[in-house]
């Protein structure tokens, strides 16, 4: 792989990366439903009960027969039905039963008259408006029925999914094992945040930011800390990643072509196979991807913004794909209006940090910041989106449509 190797387009790089992840064998395990949020279902989830299990009232009121509900005509009250305490027996013609929200509809009733439309006194209730069959009733199975597939394999479980799975009477769910992601920052200049950081040191902020990114996508972080700029330090960290069963090794920095960029030489000496190592994007050209034995390898740039932008574009979907997430490769770009003029682009795909606003018509407006230096984390933290510009894109003016990726 010489220096004149053509830069790989972003879309091709992502496709190769996802294909490798999708081809990996996936292991399923069972997790308690209360701890399954963010996990990916390994099998379809089928309801084991019907919801609602019976016809129930949607409001507080009176269960009755619609044909008996005539304004001004009193109906005899036979009893009441409350949630968990149903009325035992059958509704008689010319009578009504006090009922509360969520309570079982008594046999013989076909309607609920809400309490605002009735007057009760002396053991009788007098309707003040007519009723129709089915009024304010939730029929059995309106939500789902026993045997129905409620959630499909590959679904990442949101709080709403968790609630649905619990309602379908699943105390535990089959999910894919969370991949172990080993993160390794590299560089003699790096230090972790704390009170005794030397003035000449650089805080390893991208290590911490990427840890948060991995955990948010369901990965388990194996923090390898900081490797110094020596083959020995790098080898020690890589030995630990392999010994602890990491599924993916992510290095941060040291993957370019400088004299002190030792990651690729060390990997090569260990028998690693690189699929690609330069891509046509800015920020983030020196991106490496391949494998070391059974472990996948992703090398991210060392500049803080480059690392996090590449993490968003490549590491995040990779972690999702390693869990068989059905949406891992989904196109997450959206359309917006450009908030400022931009010059013609060169041969690399640009990802410009931009603020977001909404115009009078309700359209999102993305305005790239003037300073796009890849060391400026403060600009990334203020950005609401990345404006994506294709290689060789013509000059653009404010108000034109553009593609964005929400942050």
C-alpha cells in the first residue's frame, strides 16, 4: 500500500466495514427484560397473552345496554366493576353497573356512558345523553393477541419496545451478546484528565468521547488506556485486547505515515490484514480497517474532531452491525437548507460542523462554522449536524439544499 494508493470513497469504506461485521458469527443470550434496553433482539418476540385480555372500559362511568340508555329514564344500579375487581354476574335489562377505567366490561353490557353524562342518586343512575354500542370500550385484543409477533429479530430495544415486551408477558428476552470494544489511545503526549496533568500534555479527550459513543450503541468498552510511542507499549496493549477476548480493537492516533506513527508497523508485524487505510474524507483521511486474527481492527485519526466524526460515521454503525442491528447500515442523512455560501470542494468528501436552526417554513437550516480545524472540540460540541459535501461539489450558496447528518 504505497502513498499513491487512491483514496477510498466514504460509501465504499462503510460498505466494506459493515460487510465484515455482518459476516461475523453472532451469539445470543437471555437478558432480564428490565436490563434489556438498548440490546438487539436475537429472535422474533411473540405475545403470550392477549391485550387487553377482555373488553374493558376506557373511562369512568356506567356500563349498560345502549338500547336502555334514554335521557331522563333512570336505570337501577346493580353494583360496580373496578380494575382488578370485576362485577360478578350479568347485567340485567334496564339496569347499569358503575364502572371505572380499565375495569372489565360486565357480561350483557355493550356500552359505557361516561359519568359526565349521567346523574346518580338513590341507587339509580339517570342518563343525560344517549349511548351507542361500543362507546368508550376497549375491545379484547385491540393492542395485540396471543401468538402475534410484536417485535422482530434485529430490533434495538427502546423503552417503548421494553414496555411492549413486558406487556406481552416476557420476563426475559433473547438478545445478541454485546461486542467487547477495546479502545486504545496512542501518543507520548497524552494524559488522562485530572489535577496533575502537565502543561505540555494533551488530554486524551477522544478516548473518553469514543467510550461514550460505544456504550451508547450497546458495546462493552475494554479501556486499554494510553500506549506510548514504542512497539513494546503497543504490543502490550494489543496482547491484553486479545487475551480479554475483544471483538474489535480501536486505536486512536498513530495510524498515519509519520516517523512516530507506529500502529500500522506493529499490526503488520503481528500478522494483521488491512482492508484499507486512507479514505477520501475530511476530517479523517487516515482511517484504517482490517483484522488481527479473529478480532476486527479500526484505526481512527488522533485529532479529536477527526476521531469523533469518524467514530460517528464508522465506529457507531460497526458496533451496531456486530449486534445484528437491522438498522446498522441505514441512511441517516437528511435534507436541510444551507445557511451560508460555501466554495467549490476538492476531491475529498467534507463533513462540516454546523449549527442548526428552523426557518419560517419549518425547514432545518444548517450553517457551517467558519473555523473547521480538526482540533476544535468546542465547535463540535456546539454543532447540531454535519453538512456533507460530495467530492468536487460546485460552489454552493445560502438557501440551497444540502445533506446533513444530525449529531
